[in-house]
């Protein structure tokens, strides 16, 4: 039982970070970042390259992942999303663009990093064994803590800094934010970069545990969508809840249902559909329509 | 005149907030009744409940002896109680004429399948609709713009279009949500005459929500006044103009010091 | 006649000529028999994409057509292999089954709009794949293979459709079949769009509340349209299974659902024939790029991004402007 809890917390923290990035981008631009999973993968590969291949200290490698994704995100927003959002008659064009970018990043990953599964040496050896009630390798605990720290830092950024306030204003009402003097273009770019960075950071963290490979992009994106749907799109607290809930559901499902095969996710999906049918805005989403 | 529609003790609560509290009044057939009140009084919410676009928390709306509150909105529309919208709600990329033709679909005789296969009844329907649309647009003085895309129209025409769409359904009761909003004096007078002729020549009972006092006083047979979700007065325009509670609601309470 | 301009009729005539006579001649002359498969795929994918286009017609972004294609493929395969039905009967049955599933799922989810609906349809595709993996009747991960070619149909001993197994050139036969179904699909789509139902859909797409206020039963129509869309999806999927002679859980995935959506968007959502054009361009484009090996996806997606960046309203907007209904 406690093991399930521990696993849930661990998974939840990672997932929450992914969901946060996605929801931030959605809140700012009303765009579903289809490429979120691919950004996660790129983050993993960058950390792998710096830490695994070149022996750079782990934290520095993580920073490199963050920087890479932040730059990538900023470029994508500035040169692709911004003009399309302005020039298009329909909002679906941005969704289309996001899909195209997802494909593009997949291709880039293939060419730059290859198709092999990659892993890195453990950053921390040893396993915590609390009376056999909770068994968790130390590196997982560390990663979990780092994830939680990042989430806290992110919330702090959003609540207490000028940048965070500008982003929140932008997310709530674009026009009002403009009227208050927020440079909408610049902050859209910053926000997207931040969202991308979060995805990359998780990728970097998790490469030490689960490794990384090209094929993880798509499924990760879908998981991210699910979390955002559970918690309510565009709402920060919703994303965190969504991540935690999905993490727990996965932990519980894997522990209890493994004998039935791969139906954990099937059940999660079906419950999600039923949940959304009853409460389409998710847990914390604003009621609409 | 007989009572066509009854609002009975209609209450609407959103969580802790009471938008409408036990509102009751009757609407007689063929009258023009306006609902007025300061901002936030709950007028639009009331209208939405009458047309059943929002469920009541308690109370009911009776139309021709039948309860229409809390039914699906399209059913209420089919029964003849049709609302227009406060925002400029239109079919953006249809022309004026197309919008009015579409709005008549309720009166189609042919089935959907008939339309698909191009049956004779379907063709007759289409001809009838187009004819009626032209007639209606002429009545409303909109013939010149009938081929304009709705999104290109100025405010005043948009309001008229909203009314045209509502009228095209051949309603018995038309609920107009702020039909004079954003209009200058001339446009308002035009609209007032229009609304009056809708009642006079087409026998439609009209209910309005409005802020434009002169227009309301001009056009209404009776007025219902709401404030903070409660009904505070009901009567003819002259009765309402002299009603203390109404004056207080709009102007705030008397200031003793200034002695006004 | 039939209310079309002579220009339109000539256009249609040329199109039909190209499909039924022109293409086989060209393929025969150049010897590129593989193009049959390519074009057949285009036709079938265009059918599925037509369904997605139709869902868009009521204002919903449908990224779940892959689910219905997979359902259709499995239903047809199961009926043919395990129940011994004729393929030609299993085809509409597959479509119908997909439509029924759509009605059941549609009832709760069609109230969602915009990205919310899109997200849940994305999830749907994944669910169906997982279900296919889990159910015994679908043979789990091994899928259903060795599906026999479509048998002939004869009425009172008079052959109407030949048995595919006895044919020399099954590729050509599949090509013709796919094209015929595609043409029928688009003809139906065109007719629907220009009928009263089409008007009602347009009114709903532009303003659901207003449509409600003029008496349109929006929930009912949404479900009907979604069912028809999914019917097309099931149809396309079933034929695909027949051509590939196998169906696996991976036959249609999320990426396919996304591709159907792309086909529609690229061709232009305002045009009935948009998805056909979009599918042709995207699929052919993808196929032609095969020669670039591992750069295939890179080039493909780059072109895609460039097109979206500079033509956000779809390809047909080059000629027709921002959107029409032809």
C-alpha cells in the first residue's frame, strides 16, 4: 500500500511537470502543443549527450537541456506560431502547425540522436528499503525531489515575479494584458519557451531512470493531454492535480492489474472519457459553453 | 386580452449568488412588455430562463398552459417562444437572406431525407422559404442588404437581422434582448417602429429587455422592473415613471443633506 | 441538367475520365504498378478524411477517425474470416458498426467543443488500439491475417461482381473499387452539404446557441453527423484491411487520426473536395519522398510547416480565397 503511494508520488511529480508545461502553453496561446512529448525526448537526449557521453556533471547537463529547449521553444513560437496565429482565419491552423512541428521534431531526433534507446549511468546508487514496505532506489527519490523542487520554483516564479505576473495576465486575457502594457509578443515567446523547458527538464531527469528513445514522444504527448484534460486545460493547479492523479492511477493500476495484461491504460482511458462526459472542463477548469 | 405566458416564482441561484428571486408576472397576448432595471438586476438571466436556455433553480414558466421552463431550448423555440441575443449573435458567413431562409427550417414540410434526395416537397419548401424571406426582409426594410454577408453589417443592421431571424421562425412570443443597444436616436426610433409593427401587423407578443428609457416608455404597454434580482414594480409606463421604488433603484436613495 | 453548370459537369467528366481511364493508361505506359497501391490508398484515406471533414462541418475537430477506421477494419475482417460473410456485405456492416459506436460515444462527448473535443478524440484512437490488443476476438497483438480476397457476387447465377481471387490484376480491381466508393462518398457529401441538413449544420457550426434558438435540435444533429462521419471511417478502414489482407492493432494509430485531420485542413475545410485534394497531396508527397530514406519525415514535415505557415487557410484558398462551399 505504501509502495503504491510512494510510486504514485514519484510518477505524479514527473507527470505534473509535464502537464504544467503543456497547460502553460495552452493557457497562453490556446494551442495544444502536440510536440510536447518530442520536447521531452529532446531534453532526455541532450542530458544523455552531455552527462552520458561527455561526462559533464549531471546538474550542468540538466541545465543544458533546459537551455536547449528554451531556445527551441522561443524560436518555434516567434517564427512559426506567432505568424500563423495572426494570419489565420481559423484556430485549427495552430493545431495543424503543432502537429507538423511534432513530426518535424521526431525527424530531427531521428537524424541527430538516432533511433536507439539510450540510458545513462545511475546518478545515485543504492536502494531505500523501509522495512520492505517501501522499496525505492535512491536515484528515483532524488529525481522525485528535484521534480517537486522545480514545480515549487515554477509556482514561485508565476506567483511572485514580474515575469510570472505578466504571463498570468496574458493567460487570462490577452487584450487586457496588452492594455496594461504587457508586451504580448515577448511574453508569449517567454511562456512557450518556459513550457518547452519544463518538458525538457523532465526528460533530462528521467533519462537517468527510464532512459530515452525516439518512440517515447507520441505516447508522452498523449499522457500529457490526458493530465491536462483531467485537471482542466489552462489552469496551473489543474495541471498539477492532473499529473498527480494520473501518476497515482498508473501506480495503482500497475500494482493491482498487472496480471490482466496491459489493460491499465485502457481502464484509465475509459474512466477519463466517462469523467469528461460528466465534467468536461476537468477538475479545476473554468466552465465554458 | 388573455394571458399567454406566465412567469411563476422563478428563482435562479448560482451557488451563493441569487440572480433572480421569486419573480412572477403575466404576459398578455399581443402586448409589448419590457423588463427593465439597473445593471446586474437579473434581466438577461430571466430571459434566458423564459426561453429555457438556462434552467430555473425553482419556479416555472408557463406558456399556453404548458410548462416550458427547463426544457431543451430548441423545443421551446419550436413551441413559438423565440429569443434574440444580447451580443451581436449571427451566422457570420451567411448572407442576410440565407440566415432568414435557414431560420425557417422549422416550418419545412419535407423530411431531411426528402431534402437529400431533392423531393418535390423539398423543392416547394425552398421556394416558399425564399419567398417568405424576401417578404420578411422587405417588411423590416432590409431588402437592400439581403445579399450582404452578415459579418459585414453595421450594428444597427445586425440587430435587425437578429430580429429577422427570430421572426422567420414564425414565433408567437419574441424575446428581444437589448434591441436598441448601441443605437443613436434615429436608429432607435426606426427600431421602435419596427418592433411595434411586428406586434401590430404580425400579431407577435413581444418582450424586451432594455436600458434605453425613452424607447421603453415609448413602446411598452406594460413594464416590469427588476432590481438586485427582485421584482420591485409592474405597471404601465406612467405608473412606473412615478413609482418611488423605481426612481430610488435607478438614482440611489434620497440624500437628506442635499435635501433633494 | 441537375442544376450544375456546364463547366462543373465538364470538370466532373474530366475527373472521372482521369480516374477510370487515364490513370490505368499512364500506369500501364510507365510500368509503375506500385502507383496503383498508392492511389488506392489515397482513395481510401480520402474516404476516411471525408468523415473528418464532415465532423468539422458541425464545428468539431475530430482527431479520432483512426479509431473508427480500425473498428471498421476489424469488423469486416472478423465477419469475413470468422463468420464467413461475403466481403461486400461486411463492408456496409463495418461502417454501420462504426456508426453505432460513434453514436454511443458521441452522446457524452459531442457537447465538448474546440480543443477539448479534439483531445478526447485523440484519446479515443488510443483506446481502440488498446482494446484491439486486449480482446480475444480480435486476436490481440497477432491481429487477423490471411484475410481472403473479396469473393464475387452473383444474383440468380448471374455474376455482378467478379471474384477477386480469380483475377489477374487484383490491384486494378481494388483501385476501381476504392475509387467508386470514394466517388459515391463525395457525391453523398456534396449532396448533404447542399441540402437542408447542410444548412442546419452550417448554422450550428457558426453559432450553436443561435441555431438552438431557431429550433435546431443540436444534440440530435451532432450525433447523426458524427455517426455518418464514422461510417465513412469504418468503410475506409474495412477496405484497407481487405487490400492488406490483414488487420493489426497498429493498422490505424493516433498518427493516422492526425493525418486525416491534416488532409482536411490542408485541402481546405471550406470545400467539400478539400479532403480529397489534401489526401492526394499529403499521401503522394509522403510516398514520393520515400527515396530520401531517413530524411523522408524531415522533408515532409518541413514542407508541411511551410505550407501551414504561408497558407494557413489550406491549399484551395490559393484559388478560391478564404472559404466557400463548393
